[in-house]
C-alpha cells in the first residue's frame, strides 16, 4: 500500500479542548484544522467554543456521526472532518473507529487526536473553585457555615499537615495540603456572600500575588540578594513598611503554642539586633522560656523539636505497654 499523503483517504480529527481555558483560545493547529475541514461536528449544542467558532465563520453541525458515516465521508474525495469532543468524550465514535481500523478490511482515513487547548499549571484550582461554589449553593451543611464555624478545622488541618511533613509521609502530605487549601477556598466562598464587605477567592489570590511581588524586589525589581539572609532582610523591611508597625512584637499572634510564640518573639528581636535579656523568674515557665530562646538562637525550632521528642516518648510508652 502506498503511504504517501495522496493515498490517504481523508482525515478525521478529534479536537479536544479544556474547559479550564477561556473559550476561543485555541492553538494554531486547531484553527488550521477547523478552517481546512470539509465538515465540523459537535454533539454538544452548549459547547463553550461554538459561539467563537461561529464568529470566526466556521459552520458547525450540531449532532454526532457514526464511525461508518465519517469514514465514508472522508473516503469520498479525500475530505476531512473535525469532531469537537464534548466533556464526556466521544467513546462511541472512537470505539467504532477502532473496530473499523482493526478489521483489516477498511482503507481508513488518517486519524488524529488534536489538543486544541492545554491546561496551564494550576488549572485544577479552577475546578476546586467551581466545586466549592456548587457545594456552597447546594449542600445544606456547607451552605450555612460561617468563618467562626470553620475556624477549628483550619487549626486541625494545619496540625495534620505538620504531622505529615514531620513524618515524611508523601501521600499524607499531598492529602493534607489539599485539606488546608480547601479551608482557604471555603473561607473565600463564605466571604463572597457577605452583604457588606464581600470578597472572593480572586481577591485573596490577587492580594497574595501583590504581596509576594512587593516583598521580592530581588526577583521582580532592581535590588539584589545573594544569600537567604539578604532575602529575609528584604522581606522584613518591606513588611515593616507595609504594616507601619512601631514594635517588632506587633503582628505576633499570642494565641499560638507557647514554644512557637517564644521562638517568634526571639526571632523578631534578634532580626532587629536587639539585645534583650531573658527574664528570670521562678518556676518551669521561665525555664522553658530560656530553653526556647536558646533553641531559636541555635537555629532550632523549639516547637518542632519538642514534637519530635514527644513522638519518641509516645513510642516509649507504647513499648512499655507491650505494643
């Protein structure tokens, strides 16, 4: 059989598109295939690409064709057909084409799967936003939640994430990151319903993007940073300018675990070159305070160190119990 282009009886193109990309943004090969096609079909009358194809002057048939019909159409005069696939795919058509091609009795047109648009990194976040929006509207429990209702879950999920990090469990890490991300998206969706001061997940993302750019002048601006210490200096300086704080202790949440709180205060003082004596006093509290400050000065996160020791202690208890 002659394999030259002239011997191929037409062409069938299955054109896939991503709902996570704005409709109308198709690849150049996709537009070329659509414009050159003798027939364009789409079974989904509500496909988001259709208005843009009409605007471009491309006639699209609403409906589906069988594999037999398309093969016969393309074989007659070496014509081409483009099938714009739906979100569910075109399994009946592809199965039919596979059966015809596998029979060995057909002279098949060229078959091509052509991606018309591609997901960008982070595209699945759009799915999460859409799913959360639907749940907020349709779920009796989620639909009435408030920020206050969810506050405890944010704390719980954060601790579970920390445990996954500290144990090195990669599968758990992926899952717990998703649970923490859910808290962000859920809170943003609740905020969207506020009658007085509404904001959306786009506002949340936009604010953190602006903050990251502003606090990384060595990446997005003209300043330079050669070491992690230089980066930290940039970060702390721009943060102080943004917040307009008078004391390095401002913005340190007092509700966090005591060891983490002590380490944070010590870090703030050290970063500003403040020579602050550790308060002396009676009792275990002051002893723990001194230990936490010493740990931070040595580059050790006291909260993390104590959790690691506590896990070892837990194992020792289980060993004593005979496990």
